[in-house]
């Protein structure tokens, strides 16, 4: 498509031609023909139309603050002009070496060029580069720039780096971070404790058949084979509840409270999975406590039709399409992010994959609702509950209601706490100057009564300032 300046030039040329032919002036006619001939020759040249891009790298999986790189080869065919190619990187990538932008001149022959770069990934996530953008310009600038994109997919998986707890060396330190208690559940390794004799079921091992009991039963009446049933000792269970509310966004887009909370969750996951515990993950929203309560209408609405029969209508009735209205006070569809307890490297991979997608307001359930959604896997066990959040003195209702809900399943144990509130000090994370650090300390001082109230509820409070304290040190300093 021609540019606006070129269109104005064409209109002027036709004006010169018309006036020259009307007045019989040869000079005006030549002035009108010269731009038209020039534009016709320029259009025959044309601008580059086809750009092809080839990647030489491969999909990578790196840790946060790791480095990725790629090499691209650009081939331009057809036309003449200037071509710019750009491999657009995500906002959280920092270009360290090379360039992701290339400018080349396409002459009469096909042009080919290569460029490479290395970038640092500063934030976790799944980044998919679908295409490489290019722009072609006419050598004389008579047509508009042509924009396009060549499909060249590339995927970078940036994993959050877990904060390993195994680096603690002080073995004699008495820490208040407990291990989960034993759980007797239906799954697990059979013990030597005899439970009962039952009928044979599909999948039972032949070594479990009690032949004496089977012969004794068969002597009286036809009965199936009898097998010995033993008590099964379940694995210790750990539930991690991760907060994704809006207050977890304190800090920068790269280093904020939620990023440190994700690292803490992965560190605790690795710690307990390495000790043969079954670890489950549930993501909730701290600010969603307003939805708690009865979500369905308990009583039908009053019928006022009889009372309005004697009232004369002011307007003619308008036909309406009947539609089933949602009940009053009904809660909208929520996003539930739950990974049920399991063990081994497979569970660690599932939790790591979920952590790549966690963002602010990733869930619509409050802590109490999240616990209610997980109750089917909590009842019958005595798990350890770990709540990773940012405690605020102004908003404590959702946290306290959630802890009271946990006591319905775990009970109260004076000797050993089964609830841990892992508090990431978000104000300290967001502080960038000495004045802001002083303000963060003042806000932290107002949270002390909240910590005391949480301890009275039977919870262990772990405070962590990621800027001045390591993750292992935060756990170690919670001493009895």
C-alpha cells in the first residue's frame, strides 16, 4: 500500500497533467509525467516479501538466574530493501551477550545473515517463543513497511530454585519445626500386626492365603479362599498451603513476596519428600475469606404474586424468555489448585510443574474453603500442616478461621505442634531504602500480637526475612 506522501504526489502529478493539457503547456505535462514514471519504476522493484528464520538452539530447562542462548539464521528472498528481524524476549529476560535484533540490506541477490545472543532468566515460568518478528522497508520509501512473523517456536522452562534445608549442620540444635506424626491409613506397607481373616479378593498375593482357615471353612460349607489381613502403616503426611493473594505481590516483578514463598514451598517439599513423607500442595487466596459461609439459599423467596393480583398494572406486560436464575448468594465457579499427597520424585516433579504457573490470584478459594476441599484426604491421618503466607495485623480473619478449621482434623497437641505458619516478611522484601526498612520494622512490630495469638491457637510461627536471612537459618532459629 502506498504511503500518504506518495498519494499526495500522484494527485499533484495528475493536476499538472490536467492543467498542462488544458493550457497546452508542454512543461506542465512533463512535470506531471516525471513523478508518475518514477513511481512506476519504483513499484516494479518491490520490497522484500519473503523472510525465513531458522533456529539452531534447542529447548532448555534452567533454574532462575540461569542463562539461555540461541542462534538464528535469517534468509531474505525477493525484492530490494532494508529488513529488520527481532526475536522478542520476555520482559523478565536480561540480554547479556550478543543481540536479538538484526538489520540487513537485501540487494538484487538473496541475503542471508546469522545472529546469536545469551540472556539471563530472572523469573520462573514457562516461556514460549512462537515466532520471530520481521519488518521490510522499500528502498525508496514509497510503500508502507511490511510487518510479519516467521514461525520459529522455542520453549524455555525456568524453574524456581528450591531452598534446600539439608545444608543445616548444627545437629544438636533443638528446633521447633516438627516432623509429621504417624498415620494409619488404607495405603502403605503391610506390617506384621495381624488384623483379621477375610475372603480372597482379586489382586491378593497367594502367599497371604491361610490354608488352614480355608480348609476349616470348606468343611462346613462352600466358601472362597481365606487370606490374612495385616495392619498397614501409612507414610507420614505433610500438607503445604501456599497463599497467592494480592498482598503477596509486594516487591518488584522479579523479587517479590510470592517468589520467595514459592522457593520456601519447594524447599519444604524437598525436605519432607527426601524423608519418605507424603507431601500434598494446595494453593489458596488469603483475600477470599469473604466467600466463606453458606453459599446456597436456605429458604425460598416469598411469593408476592397473590398480593399484587389486585394492583392494576401501569404498563402492558412484556414477554420475557424464561431462564434459570442462579440462587441468591451462590458462589461463582472457583479455581481449585490441589495436588493430593504422594511421595517420590514424581510428586516433586508435579509440584515443581505447578509452581511454574503460580501467580497472584491463582486460586479463588480461601484457606478455610481449601481445607474443606482437601478434607477427604485429611480425615484419617495426623498430618503436618504448613501455611506459607504473609501475616498482616489488619487482616487476620481468614488465617485464624483456617487454623480453627485445621484443628477439626488434627486436634490440639500440647506436646508437639502440627501447624506451622511460615511468614514471609513482605514489607522487608519491598523495602529499598533505609527509610523504608525502618517503616517495615514498625509494621512488623504491629504484627507481634498476631504472632502471640497464633501461638495460643497451637501454631508455630516462623518469620523469614529473605533479604537478611537464609531459609535454613530461619528454620533453625525457631528453637524451643
